[in-house]
C-alpha cells in the first residue's frame, strides 16, 4: 500500500482531485471543508443515505 502526503490544500478542487485518484483520507482546512459541506449535493446525499438507512434497517438510529 502506498501513502501520499499532500502538505496543503488551498482549494476544494485540489482536495477533490486527490480523492478522485484514490486517496482514502485527506486533511483539509476549515474553509475547504465549508466549501464541500455547503454544496447542495451534500444535503441531497445525506437525505438519500437517511432514507436508505431507514429502509434497510427499519430505524433512524444505530442502536
């Protein structure tokens, strides 16, 4: 397994590119995280996950 170290992401595009080429995890500054989390697609994905979870497990919580 190879590991890559990227010292500094300045844009969400840089972080996304790293994830798209296979990085399993990244560390990003708060402003880049806010950019990701403010994207409307994130809200749609969370809603879909919640619906799928409820359908699969018949509940809304882990316990």
